[in-house]
């Protein structure tokens, strides 16, 4: 089948569906009409779209953790702990790595061994293996809306199962769950497979059931310039809308410069709405998600609380609809449920204190927002041009051409020629443009910003800056200042590292 | 003569950031880096070394399963006739917080020449590789 | 002696000094010339004024904890722990409550009992009892500048001792260490006594030794409107400058609304400099201190970390020269040294991440700043008028008239007629003006702001708002929303208290 | 007839916020509040009660020394002939975190009628005082 950004006909969808449901025994007998009946009786306080709409209308930022373990009972206990002890507003089910690779046999072993050892040997909840019955058991045992969060290139069966079980949100997309999560899976394949996931949601919308879809905003979570992640988020939102999705949450991962963070997520929402309108998608209800710092964390928990709080503050000042919460154990991998609840409580405290406050508009923010939108438009325009007007085709060709290019991504289908670095205020800029088709103005702006930093640090604009920036936060700073430097930088460094 | 090294992230691990940075650092230090990327098996490391005549494998593992993924690599190298292959490994090699010396001894016993904790400076690996290959110090 | 804002002559000063040094045996033999020699050889990295200047010139916000125990060795251990494990940039010695009341006999008992029991029975370091010798021992055992922080109406002997021992900063003032700390001590007495403390610093300045003085900004730390605390800080800065003080840090306690906090501390610095110039005080080096939330804290430590971080962020975005750090044990009283270090580490992490970032100027901030300055000027103008041009006399008469009026202060010399409350954005406004001589415009502005909130909450503008606000932060919110309320408020409250 | 209460913060404690709020709440509830403020001794409480014919003392202590400061107050009241005086106390009554029931029993044993933990709602105290004084419930 040829890739095309066109809504799947019901016939096509049902034809593919027959194959999808055969991928694992738990797919058997999933009945769309029965699902519709089940989904129609879900109470409003357990509907993801309803809670997002309520939050947006009341100017509230919701807090959502990440969490998932192998067994159903333990997973339920974990989720309810995060609700009761953490104060989570929305619940996740983080799906394990085997499920993400569709290795359901290995999940089965993981489940058996987890039962035997009395602890989770999987790094998430194996939703496909537990099937509709198991996923429903989880859904019915919690008191908040539930979402699958994963990183699955082919999430078709998983999506069938979770929605049938009452989970009214699904994270992912044909780009965002491929390029950062896979090495050799083609974009044609993942875009096609996520068209299916979106068409499934579109089907439910046609039956009057609202289900939320969330493109994964942060991508590699490592110095992704806002315009690049915004371009990907907008493309995935448009691809989803084409399949009939009506409730979309576009996401963004914290960069660390507050003005850039606020400008970026506001620009994302505005520009995404503009594109949805321009493409003729009506009545799409758009919300935003802000991810607390996705890069390396400091090992010290007190410092981690500082990083978490800064993320909560930026999310709140930006007016994001929800924030994805980190934990004080971030540097060590999977957190205990107690540490997870701590992260939520810190976040909620900040959100509550700032509930009435948004970052007031400034010249800096207006300029930053304009620049992000201009960069984003350059990228999307070129993608459409490469696709001869077809967004899906253009996306594939855009990655081939390096017009879409995600830093530090594992996929062989990503050019990897673009390189980012922080400017002297900590905002993320383009250091090497690779093949990204920016106007001369935009290129000059980025270059000048980095040259300011280079001059301050007494070194050249160079990939060494990028490397220094990658490790800076885990070492306790936003900007990776060099070893050899000017007097000004030295004086500050003397301070920063005085206790190291 | 240029010295070739095979670089990659072993197992079902898709952490690409460190891989890109090691690629940059070793290339800049004058090595010919054959980067097989993330999600690479032992077999892929070995065939890349065979094809390119590499003298060292620089292996990363960030997701905690490094111990399982690296087991038997030295033996497989020997079988393939890669007898003097330098095996370097680094990252979050085991699940959770464990005593580093214990981890290091375990990997040395498995036949690795150098073992690095998380957050190591690539420059250290480059210095070690120069020593192990008896290369002259750079200016 | 009649109260007057006039520099003490050296003769007057020396005459008073004879009496002061007799207040307790450790005062005997303190020799000004010997002190000058000692202070001259202090290395720059242990000089408070030098470190403040360096921070201000490099745009850095320094972190300083509060800490003090009864015995010298334990106090040294505590301070070095906060330096090494916390990363403190400046060190304090918090003075115990008996010393603050000049009850040196009771301090002596406290020291003896602390030795016997092996733990501190005093809530601070009894500097007078330990004398110059003891205070010097502390100073020489630490590696950072040292400041006395207390709450002592008559701190003359304490000031003599600490400066003789190399401590190059002293917190306090005739208003700020009286009205919030005493019940029946007259302002004539405390202003006179603090003129002495300032004159002592002025003497050292004349000898070429710079010593920092810091009026205590937050006052009662409970809903003090920024213009009221700024007015007091500016008056105390002017009184100090008259006595020859050349290095002053004016302070401000976090209100919780970021725009108001940033506007307030920037307004404070600008307006204080303007008054210093207008009064003809030249070459006064002015810096600022931002106090993290001084009101009630939540008991949960994760939530406390959120409050601490928000304070660090506001301080950093405001560009304060230093920030006074709270701890996760705040709700329980005196913290362990570990908890104290945690608070510093969280704070420093945030300060480092935001080092390059300041809050960009916005219309809201400009308006807030103008309003704060206008209110502050109304107060100070009236104080000067009441004093027939003499600021010291005017201050006494200002408090009598309720022109200066601090909410929730224990002193009988405070009118207590003014009442504050938060507006609907969380900024602190004047609810009841008492006798504060504001223009009609200012009054209307404050009233309108509170009426916005009243309408939102569906209740009258009333002291009940004040009460609700006093306890709000410890309950997890900035604004004390009422029990009975409009639909909008109810909807938000449903969210805020959902896990309570 | 108006019911008079003496309100104050006992000992060397200068925490004034709660004091102001109790003053407001009890006054608004119709009591005649004689507020002797912070830093008040037992003697000051007693003479205020004698002078005003108060029926209750509402005592706060926030700095942890409440136990020492309150010891013997009931006996002093009795000596002064204030035999039916209602003694209410509340706040952070002891140093550090301690079991609340234990603290409460200690103060009840010292002759206090009502003991309140930190963060108590003033309305609770008002309801209790109405009960203890057998006043009619407000509309």
C-alpha cells in the first residue's frame, strides 16, 4: 500500500484490523461495537479528554507521572498510590520495552518470572499480554483517566487493547515513536501503523466517544531545538486529525531557558491550531503537555527536587494543560513508588502556588516566539514541498533530505547532520544547520546567538559546546561552560564549582 | 596507518546520545571510528571488526542489562580469530546502584580490558586506547 | 539624649561605648585599634562586602542559610558542614533568643547545660557570652564571610564583639529588630541603639574597613505589602548611611506572586539608591537580599522543596544579590544540619540553572513597580513631614500615627490598623488602609484588585480573606480560597483539594 | 451579658500572627476579648482576668517551651480565687515532634480544660467555649 496522508476508509481499516488482531492471542474477539458500549458508560472524571478540557477551561495545569510494573495487582497498587499519596491528576501506564518491540513471548516470560520472584522484572506494564480483560481490571480499579505511554513503533494491537479497556488516551506517533526509539524501522512503516492507531480513535469519535492522542514531544530529550520538536508535533497532529482524531495534546520537553520554554509551548499551541485550520480540520480540541527536564539528572536528590520544581514552574507559567513529572530518583533509573509520589507532590505544590500566575508577555518572549514559528514554518513548508503537497510522503522525504533532523537519534533514517547548542542565555539554538532549509535571517540569528556565547567563553562555536551542554544539567548547570575560558567565565566558574 | 575501532551500544538498548559523543571524540582524536550504533548484537560487533580490521571495540550499555549482553563476547572474539581485540565497556552496566569495584572486577573477569563507570570522560578512554595501542602521545 | 537622625560624634560614641562594654564581662577591653589591625588582614574571600560586590558585578545570586548552636566547636562543625555539604556561599551565625533579650545569665546556664547534655539547649549561638575570643575562633575556623543574624532590639554589645572577631556583616535595625521582635521596647530606644551599631560600622569605614549592614526585610514575614517593607528598609538604610555605613544590603521577603516579587525587590534597590542620593549619601554600595517564603510551611518535605525552589527561582529571576534559604524541616522548627544542607543544595541547583536568566520586563511588572514605588513614596514623604524633616523622629511619629504599620506585629508601638490580603493573582494588597496616607488613586487600585478577588470568590472584601491567606501556603496554596464560593472557584477548589 | 476572655501568648514567645487571628475570631463570635498580646507571664494573665472578670484564658505557645511556661497556672488561678476559670491552650506546646495524645494528656493533667494541636481552627475553640459556658448556639 502506498503511503499517503489520507483517511483510511472503513473497509481498509477493517481489512488491516483482521491482521492486527491476530498478532497475539489477546487480540482475538475484540469487538468494536462492544467497546463503544463500554466506552460510552465511562464516568466523566475518568475520561482523559473531559479532564483535559476542564483543566484548560479553568487555566489549570494537571500533573501526570510515569509508572508501570509487570503484574496487574501491583500495577493497580502503584497507580492508586500515585493518586492518593502523590496527588496525581492523570494516570499513566508505562509499557515495558519488550511490548514496545512487539516481543510478546518475552513479555510472557517476564510476567512469569515477576510472579515467581515477587518483583517486577519488566520495566513497564505489558498491556498486550494482559489483554483487554487485564487492562480493564486496571482501569476499573483506579479513579482517574488512564493513558498508555510507551515508545512503540508498531502500537496497533496495543492501541486496540487499551482503548477497548477504557483507556482514553494514547501517546505516540509515526515519527516520535520511531526516530528516538528504533534503529532500522522505516518511517513509511511507522507512519502507516500510526495512521491505523489514529483511525481507530477516529472510528470511536464517529461513534461519539472522545479519545485523546498525544504525539511524544521531547523526541530524544537532548537539546532538541524547539522549532524542530514543534514541527514534528504539528506534523503528527495533522496526520492524526486526517484520520479523524479530535482531541490532541501536543508536547514539548523543557529546554531550561524559561522565556524560550514559555514561548515554545505557546507557539506550539498557536501554530498547531493555525495549521489544523489551514488544513481544514475543524473542531479539533488542542491541549499542551510540558515535560519536565528529559536529559540527565543530578544524582543528589535535593538537586533533583530543584530541577523538578523548575520544570513545574515553567509548565505553570507557560499555562501548559499538563506536565509530565520526574522523580528525585531520576539519575538512578526506575524510581520507587514513594520517590515517584514525592516528585508529584513537589510538582503539585508549585502548580498550586502558581495557579493564578502566567508569565507576562515581554519583548523577549515575543521575539522568541516569532523566531520559533518562523523556523517551524520553514521546516513544514519544505516538508510539504518535498511531498508534493502530501504531508506523510513529505515527512519520509524530509527525513531523507535532512530537512527534519533530530539530534542524537538512534534511527538510521535520521540524517544526524544538524547539531544544537545553548546560547549564552541557555536557550537552545542551531549550531550546525545540516540540511535544514532556514532563511538567511534565521541562520544569522542562530549564529549570532552562539557567537555571543563563544566570545564570552573565549572559544570557537564548535560541537564541543554541544557535548558540554549534554552533560551540564547532571553536573549542576544549564550551560556547559568550557575548561579554558575568559576572565568573566572563569570568575563565574570559580563560584559554580566552588564546592565540587 | 589509521587505527580502526568499532563503536556501538549493545543489546536492546536505544540510548544514542553517548554513542554520538564517543563517535565525535574518538574521530577527532584521529581514530577511524566504525559506528554500528544502538541496538547492536555481539555478532554485529564481531563482523564489523572482521570487515574493517579494527583493533578495539568500544561498547556502551546504559539500560542495566550490560552484564547479560556482554557475557561470552571475549570467547566469541577468540573463536573468530580476533585474538588481541581490545574490549572496552562503559555505562550503567548493571541494574540499580551497586558497588563499582565489584562491577569492574566482574567485567575484567569476563575478559574486558577497560571498564568505565557512567559519566566517564571520553578523553580518558582515548588516553587509555593510545596507551594500549602504544601510540605516541599527541602534541 | 534627644533622638535625631544625625551622625554621632566620635566623643558621643565613645562615651556610650564605655557603658556598652560594661554590659557583660566579655565587653571588657575590646580595643578599637586592635580590631582595626585584625580586620585589615582578613582575606578578601572572607569579607562580606567583597563577596557581595563580586556577586553583584557578575550577576550572581549567593545562597546563605540560617544556623546557630550553643557551643563553639559544634557551631564550627555546623557552619563547615553547610559550606562543604550544602555549598553555602555566605555563612550566618543565628544568635539565640536569650542573647536577643540581653539575658546573658540565662545564656550562661544554656551553655553549661548544653555542655552537660551534649546537645544544644539554645536556639542559636550566644555570641556575647562567647566573647571576642569565642567569635574569633569560629571566624578563623570557617572559610567564608560570616554574618550575625538575630532579632536583638539592643545589639550594641553583640555588634562590638562580632565585628571585633572579624564578622563583616550584621543584620538588623531600629525598626526591623524592634516591631516584629519586641512587645514594649520603644522605637526611640531601638533607633538610638542601632544608631550606635551603625556608628560602629561607620568608624571602621573611616579606618578603611568595609563592613556590611543588612536591615531585616521581611519584618513579621506575614503578608507584609511590599511598599511597607520597602519603606522600612529604605528608612533603615538612610539611618545607617547617616552614621557612616557604606555597604548596605536591603531585604525583601517573598510574597509568592513572581511578578510582584521581582518588581518589589528591583523597586527597592532603585528607590533606595534614589533616596540615598537625594539625602546626599555618596558611595554607598547597595545590594539586595531575597528571603525565601517566611510564612508557614507545609509539613510534607516534598512540598517544602517546591516552596524552597519557587523562592530560589524568584530570587534568581529578580537578580537579588543573595537569597536566604529555608529547609525541608521548616514546619517543624530548627532543622538538622543535613536538612539545612538539603535546602541549600536545592536552592543552589536552581540558582545555577537560572544563572544567565532574568525575568524579562513586562507591562505588568512595570505597573507593579510603579505602584510599589508610589506607595513607598507616600509613606516616606509623610514620615519626613511628621518628623519635621528628621527621619528618626518621623519614624517614631509615623508608627504612632499608623503611617508605618506592620501587619501581625507584637509591638504595642505598632498601630496594627492596616490589614493586607492577596488579590486574585496572589499579589499582596492593602485591604484596610488604617492610617496609611495613600492617594486616592492608590487606594482605588488596591480596592479594585481585592474586589476582583471577592467577586471571583463570591464573598465580601473582608478580614476573613487575610486569615485564609495566612494559612494558605502551609495548606498547599498561595491564596486562601473560601469555603463557600462561586462555581468557578468551586471547580478549582475541587481540583486543589482533591487528595485532601 | 458579654462573656470576657483573656487572650495572650505565654512566656518569651513573640509569635503574634495567631494571636491577632484568635482576637479577630473570638471578637467576631461575640466574646469580649482582652488581648494581653505576646511575651505575657502567668501573672499578667491572672491580673487581666481579675481586673476584667474573665471566664476563660485562651493561651497560645508557639516556640516549644509551653510546658514549662504553663506549669502551675491552675494552682495560681486557684490561689487568686479564680476557681472556675476555663483554661484553654494551643500551639506547638513542646519541643520537636512528639505524640499528640501524650502532649494532650500532660496538659489536661496540669488542669487545662481544652488542649489544641498546631493548626487548629479557631472556630473549634469558639464552639468548645460556647459549650463550656453553656451559651446558646448562634443562629
